[in-house]
């Protein structure tokens, strides 16, 4: 993320949006994550991780981000939780350092669109999910990334981006079944969904 995106992602406005809009939509799609061991990909400073614990009620969360500075800040921000409930690591979505079938759920708040080879990320998510495991996602599509404002102020990979239909098709193809369990917002700019590993 560039300076501007970091500023927005770490702002109180982002926190409010996560709590009031994004997490409730995912909860409507999936129900609570009670009893589940969850991997969060692209956790930044942990604002979303806190919601996975307190609002979605995951039993425990392992949260990763590519950016070491964000991971250090997330550790400080969530230092009141025990290491049984939450752990933070530097890690890459496209090369997850976890054994096969080791999580009940994976949650993605707007991180996969940062991965140049997002298809590899999907294969990795599928690999580390248990059979029947859940993949919950809130994603930003090619349509939004092509908006002049996004191009001017943010830095994203611009090749090999997905529309919401591309993302659903790839998930279904790789055995993360979405069916009709998704909602589209902003006329196709954003997608929220819940997939189940077959
Ligand atoms: C748009 S921010 C979203 C942050 C947070 N989930 C939220 O919703 O507020 C995307 C995050 O993904 C992280 N990220 C980008 N590429 C990644 C990768 N390959 N593996 C892990 N994290 C990555 C970035 O460092 C950034 O913190």
C-alpha cells in the first residue's frame, strides 16, 4: 500500500466502515464463526482482526500481512488478547506458511486484489482450509481499480485483475463453492461472499 492508502486503511473512518457495513454483511452471509480457527489474510493494523474475534466470534485467529510494520502495530493494538486467541505473522497470501487443512475459515477484508497472481492466492486458501471450511471475502474489483481516482491515489497491480464474476468463477472452478451466497455493491465495484470448500 502507498502512503495514502495506509492513511485511509488506518483511519477511524475505515474502522467504522468495517464495523457498521462490511463485517455485518459477511456475518449475514456466513453466520458466526464460533468455535472456528480462522486465518485472516491482509490484516493491516488489526482493526478487522478485532471484529473477527469480537463480532464474528472466532475462537482464535491467526492474522497475516506482507507488511512487517503493520504486523508490529497490530500486535500492539491487540495486545490485550492472549496468544491462544490471536497471533500475528508476516506472510504472503500467495505462499501461505501453514499446513494443508489447518483452518476452519479464512477471511479476507480487501486484500486479495493486492496480490499480482491472485489465482495462486485462491489455491493457497483452498489448500489450508479443512474440507467444508469457509472462505469469507470482501473484495474490490477491476471496475473500481480502473476508476481515475483509484489510479491516481492508490497503487495496485493493474494486470490480471478480476471482475466480481471472474472471482466467483475462479473460486467455483477451484472447489471453493460460492453458489448464490454473495452480494455485489457499488454496481460491481465491490463483492462480498462466502464460499465453502468442497
Ligand atoms: C486494502 S488493505 C486492507 C487492510 C484490512 N484488511 C482492512 O480491511 O482494513 C490490504 C492489506 O493487504 C496487505 N497485503 C497486500 N499484499 C499482500 C500479500 N501478498 N500477502 C499478505 N498481505 C498482503 C497489505 O499490506 C494491506 O495491509
